[in-house]
DNA sequence: CTATGCCGATAGCCGGAGGCTATCGTTGCG
DNA sequence: CGCAACGATAGCCTCCGGCTATCGGCATAG
C-alpha cells in the first residue's frame, strides 16, 4: 500500500469541501474515486482521518494534524507541475494557514466561475503576512490585517471574529467565560515569528494591553502555535474563528474581554489591473457567497 | 500521461547522484525503473531534463530550474509520510539550497551506513541559516558559516571555495578574469533576505569591502537569486562552488580578487549527545568520503 | 584490435493504483 | 411512506511503476 499523490489531493479536497461529493466535483473526478483514495490513506495509517456523520465530514484529530502537511505536498506539486508544463495559472489565491473551511471553498467556487481559467491555491505561513501578494506568488489573498505594506495592496474586509486566547487544557483560565489583561499577567506567549504588529499592539499599555509578559516563544505557523500551546509552552493570541477550523484536543479558546475583534480581509495588488482580477473582484463584490 | 510522485523522486535522485544506477540504488529500485520514470517526466515536458553523456548525467537548464521545486515536493511528501506512518526518522540532515552534488550524495552515503536507521534529507532556504538545527527540524546540517547562534551549535569545516560575483551574461564584468571593489562600485545587489552577516561584512570599508552600493534586491533562495541576476536585476555575492551545481545560462561567475574564500561546514546541536549522532560524526571524521 | 566492463535504454511481463458506471444502504425530510 | 442526498461497494478497464533479461555505446586493458 502506497501513499500516492491523488490520494493526498483527495484527502485535502474532502477536508476543505466538507463532503466527498463536493470534493469529487472540485477535483474533476467521480465520488467513488475520492472514497477509495481516502480509504487507502486511512488503511496506511491504520486509523480514520475523516469522520463521516450527519451534516458533513470533518477531519479527526489525527487528520487535522496531517492536513497542513498534506496541503504543503499538494501546493509543492502544483508549483512543480506549473513549471513543468509551462502553463501559468490564470490566478493564484493565497491563504494564511491551511485554508480549510467554508470561507475558502465558497470563495474559490466564486473565483473559479468568474475567472474561467485555472485557479491555483497556495498556503502561506506567518513568514509572509501578505500571502505572496508582494512577491507575486499570489494575485489575490485572504489575509489577516493589519498589513504594513504602505499602499501597495488594497484590502476589503471579509469577516471579523472576537479575539481569543488559546490556553492548554487544564489551565486555570480554561474554564473562564472570558479573560482580561489581569488574568493574563506573568504568562509566556507563543508569538508569530515574523508578524508581530498585532502582538506589539497587544503589549502596549492601556486598552486590553498586557504588559506583564514572562517570555516569548516563536512560531512559524498556526499548527505549530497550537502544538506549542497544547504542550504547555505558552498561551497564544488568536481569534475565535481559528477554533472553528483548527480545533485541537488539548487547546481551549477563551474569549478576550473588551470586545476586541480581529478581521479577515481580501487583498490584492493595487497595481494589478488585469481584467481577470477586476472581474473576479466584481464577482466577489456580491456578498451572497459568504458563509452564514 | 501523469506527473507522479515516484517519477519526481527518481528525477531528484538522478540529479543528486549524477547517475541512473546510483539513483536506483539509493531509492531501492531497479535501474530501468528510474530510466522509465525520468523518461515519463520528460515526455510530459516535451523537452529533456537530464543530459546523458560520458562521465555522468547532468540536468539541463530546464531541469535545473525544476530541481528545486522537485526537491520541495519530495521533502513535503516525506514529511507527510513521516507523520502518517508515525515513524520518526533516525536522523534528519539539512542542506542549504537543493543540495544536489557529489558532496551531498557522498555525505549521505556515509551517514546512512553509520546510522543504520532511516535518514531524511531536508532542504532549507535563506530564511533559516541553521538549516533547521535550532528548531529541531534537522539533526545534522551542511551550513554556510558564519552562523550567529552563540554556542548552541558546533561546526566542523568541510570545504572552502573562492568567493565570486554572479553577473548577467553580457555584463561588462562578465569577461574579466577577476574583479575587485573598484569594479563593483555603483551596483545593485541581490541579497539573501534573512541572512546578511556576510553581506554586511562585504559592505564594510577596507579589505575587499564594497561601499558604493546602488541598491539591494531581496532573495529567499539560491535559485531565485540566480533568476534575478539573469534578469539583470542585480549582481550577487556567491561562491565559485555555487557555479558547479547551479550553473545557469545567462549568469556568469567572476572570481573576486583578494583571495577571499567562503566555507561550507557541518553543524550540529552541541546539546545533542545521542549515540546515533556521535556515531555518524565519528564516521564523518575520516575524511576519505569528501569529493576530490 | 579485441575483450571486458560499465551504464543507460529497451522489451516484455505483472500487480496494484486509480479512474469509471451502476447500484445499494442509511439517513433525513416532506 | 416515499423520495432525495450522500457515502460505500462491486465490477471493470487503463496505465503507472515495479521486475528480469538483454541490447548498444563507449571506455579502457591486454
């Protein structure tokens, strides 16, 4: 039994679409093919990766841990094939993190319809807050403001979530309904290594700022952050929306008091005036595609 | 015709080993299997990726461009499979760049023999000068000193190469036998984005320092650096050894006068005292395996 | 000049991955 | 109760990716 590329693709697609059928459509193959691919993968592991129950399919704890790496494989392969065949995708969409979830899949559906040509998906970690927009690695991205990019990029808000603090299971804070600066004093924090505007603002005195920080641990990706939190290495400043897609046993999200919210936004290069992009942006302007 | 994982693996192995037979051995498959895999890949592209001539196999211009991405695919897949099967590799060896060449393959052979268990290869870009040693992503690495890591890492020199400047074909400097600071005044430089100790030293007045710099362009990887140089976006400070494995049409390497050399070194965590590592280091102590 | 060996390509074979269509079992809902 | 949705199963075909055996080109040794 072998771990093959189509099987990994199928796994990622199912996790993203939340359905075997939808995954099959998005991959351009039949539904039984997707079922078989995922089953093969699960046979290799010996444990289930996806839970099929009423109301869709969700990854298991193990599946969620594997997902980020699976996306990396698919992304690297797509890159390779693009160079190999010389076909440049019409549009590349960048996402922070693994980009699994309803927002991603809905947005992609709209983009694919509006674009016509091939649309590529690319994952980015904390090391590039612009999700490849500045380097040209992507043309359109779902980013987490604020971005310190001057006026090179244009953004349009998509959604906002309450801020939350991720703490390990069993932490004294884990049971609270909400936490404030006083509760967070003397903590070690897991901090995005290369993206600390939000963090710096958080440490500023006043408002919800927490100044009593015992230490910082760097992290390059969401998954790593949650691993570190679960391991008790520190707590992290995230959003409640993160919990939806990255929920992980051993990590509890506690809302931050004070009503602070953090946003997710669409971004693109102001200088990019290609009809492809403007067309897609127009299609995305109608907000019906947004989940909820 | 499909781009499959084993085909990419075969391509990478042949490029690294410089021979179909050796690649087959290192992959644990037969030689015809490797031949067929590479041929399939070349059929997809429509152009040759590897040149077979007397004295070994070398990638073509196109092959070299694809190699870095192919390595990324293999690396991501290995990561994924490691998590999937739960088998942790005995030892992970980190390399800066694509790590194709005799040094890599010889070193790996010695490590594999001395280690016994599974040995993983992992590529790193400029964003991590320690090649994953500090984060635990690797246990042993081929790095480019100097490293600003305090005394966390121990290093052992492997080889030194003359420094050279990469300039685009057709540049006035391209024909010279050697260049000095005076020749390099007023240039735009392509600089590793996150690894500029060497660069800063280079800009210091005196010695071979060049102070008259017109601008800087950031780069995250060797391949990107050479792309930028070939495109005329700037010139880059590299080593003559780089030319051996990354030779690229459109880029000429001109030696730097003054006899400056840059070194390649083996590095590991000082705190890592596992028998696996010490055994491998002892095996690598006998220098017979070094190329040339 | 021939013999020998090295190395990659070719031929012919087989098992399994991965695709399809058709159909069944469950489950939720009108 | 019947229908629709969705995933699993069954049966079939193609081609990838592995093997062994062998051929062809090109060194180098005798």
